[in-house]
C-alpha cells in the first residue's frame, strides 16, 4: 500500500515537472519549442495589413484578436488545436473604415505564448499651399 502511494505521488510530480518544463521552454522563445510563429506586414494597398501565422505545435489552440485603443475587440478568431484543418492562418485586414488611432493584434495560446503587434493608423492631413508671386527687376 505504501509503495503504491509513493508511486502515485512520484508520477504526479513527474507529470507536473514535465508540464512546467514544457511551458518554460515555449516561453523562452526557442523557435523549435514555440507554439506558433507570427508576422504582421503592410499590404500593397493603403489602409490594409496582413497577419500571418503558422502553428509549430499543433496541439495548442491559437487565438487572434484585433483590439483598438479603448480595449474593444474588433476581430477574434480561434485556430483549433489538435485535429484542426490547418496549422496556418493568413488574412488581410481592410482598415479603411476604422477610426485613426492605435491598434494591436494579439496572438496567444492559453498560458504558453503571447505576441502583440501594435501599430498606429492615421490619415495624413493635406496642407494648403498658397501660390507665391515673385517680382523680378532688371
């Protein structure tokens, strides 16, 4: 009886140690042990950006959110974990209808890895240039 209890406790401690070790390895940024790789880049058309990610550990669900400066979630999608159809996500976001301000793409897995891509959206102002007259004399 005593040996069984010791064996059970040892197995529980071994399982906890392994799961904590996996979480630390993923958080250290080692590319081989990260749950996903993500990148944000501008599109050829103005007011549009691309967000692309690829899951390297398919057993994790990956959440994607677009958040404005007030904390409102404008877009949310969850890529399923094990058994999902694809380990890739690539989408172009048209930001022409949203207000100027600061925005953030937040990409994360439950407690293991989190990345944020922040950017500022601003409409350039047109400055009026008045014609100038020059007077020249000989």
